[in-house]
C-alpha cells in the first residue's frame, strides 16, 4: 500500500449543490490532505467584478473589463484555527460574501469567460503541484488534473440539490424562497453544462456517485473505500 510519501490527487466534480464540497472537505480531513474549493475561486472573481461594477444590471459581465482586472485579483485560502479554510480576495476574508445569492446568481457567466478559466486553472494546478490534495469543482478531472489518480463525479436531482442549498441558506439567515434557489440551481446547471469552454461533464475514468439518498456517514465510508482502493493499486 502507498503511504503519504506518495500522495495522490483526488478530483471531485459535479453539479452545483451536489454536496461535493462537503464530501471533498471531509475526505481531505480524514486522510490528511489539503482541500481546495475551486468554485470559491470563481466566486471570488465574481465578487470582485460585482464590487467594481463589471457586471451589468442584465447580469452580463463586461468581459474586457473582467479580463483586464485579472492581474489585480489575488486569491488565497486562509486556514482557520478549526481547520476550515476561508477564501481571501486581495487579503480580505470574503468567505461569507461569496456564498450569497448575489454572487451565486452572477457566477456562471464569469466562469464561462475563457481567460478567467485559464487564469484560475493555472492557479489550481500550482496548488496541486505537490499532490496530496482533494479539489472539487466542475472540470477538475477533465481539465485541471486529467491525470488525477482518483476522480469522482457527483450527481443528485436538481430538487434534492435545491432543497439542500435552501436549508443551508435558511440556517445562515438568508431570506430566500425554495423556488428562487431551485431556479438558480437549474439555471446554473444549464450554463455549466452548455458553455463552450470546459463544460461540466464526467471524465471517462471518473466514478459516478448519486448521493441523493446517502447519509454523510455512508458517503464518508464510500469515499474512504475508493481512496483505499486507489492507493492500493
Ligand atoms: O461549486 P460552486 O457552486 O461554488 O461553483 C460556483 C460556480 O463556479 C459555478 O457556477 C460553476 C463554476 N465553477 C466552474 O466553472 N469550474 C470549477 N472548477 C468550479 C466552479
């Protein structure tokens, strides 16, 4: 069996609100790997664009403006005392801000800009250079780390995913309706799967997981089994 001396890369891709971040974070913590939420990076760029009036009232980004701003956008992750990570945008903790519906509603068109993707993919590849990483997103197994040793593609119905996101947002005190959240999920699925640049799709060698009726514990056990099988190969 391999040890941590031979760390691997684990790619977790899937639809929005499929629970991939929770699963990737828990797996990383169980096996002592670093966890990176690539969606947070697209959200941070979106927050920057919103705050600098680079997104019109119609939701369409000023593509040239966003591309020109890319060199000014610095994204980091700050590890908290409890082990969680907060997304930092130009030195400011934006973890809460990037989860708001204002950002969720604006992020897909930003993530569809090829230059934004190229810049973030390069950062993601640098973060994974020493391996020992679990990264979640949409194109991690297909574009960012096509050579990842373990690739998981998470699926669940749009309703299940909207229900989860709705509950999460209520707990955080957001004033949203289930219908708004479902509409956002369906809309993002559409943009994420139909965009020209690296659309969301399952890598041929990814293992599919429909976690609609799985408990967190069952999911943890399944992931650990996949990890153990992979490192034993
Ligand atoms: O996982 P999330 O919902 O936080 O992702 C936010 C947005 O970023 C989502 O609309 C898809 C996009 N995204 C992407 O295009 N590629 C990734 N690797 C991660 C996220």
